[in-house]
């Protein structure tokens, strides 16, 4: 696996495990599918126990609401929790890649303000 892709996976996992309050899950190196499965388990827990918190997480993580609705009401290919986990993963991976691509240099003298 190329280094940038590996770094993106690790950053995505670290951010999502924090955002979804997944402290009980270990960091899983190099295994994207296992990371998505861990997210799916957390989504399943939230769907059963606290769907409002799940919706709050999805909003804060900027997961497209229309895609979530489609996954919940129109999807027949996979369980809902797995589909939502895939949406979460894809969105966060895209966000991290965009941040890396458009990384800004620090502004000189900013600390004086």
C-alpha cells in the first residue's frame, strides 16, 4: 500500500473512532474493510440504542442526508448499518484527502494578533 494511502487510512480511522466515540475499538492497521466493519458495529449499536445520537454524528461528520435516507429506505443490497458505515467512511476519507491536497502554510506573524 502506498504511503499516502496508508496515512489517509490511519487518519480516517483515528478521526472516526474519536468522532463516533469508539474508544473500545483498537486501531486496525492497513485493513480498510475491518475498519469499516468496526464502524458498522458502532452504527448498529447507535441504531438500536440511540438513533438520535447517530443522526447527530452523521450531521456533524457531514454525511449527505439524501444518501443516508436512500440507504435507510431504498437500499436492499446490504444491511442499513453497513451501508451507513460505508457512507461515513467514504465521506471522511474524502475530507482528509481534500485537507491534504489543499493544505495551507501557516501565516507568518499570526501569533501577534
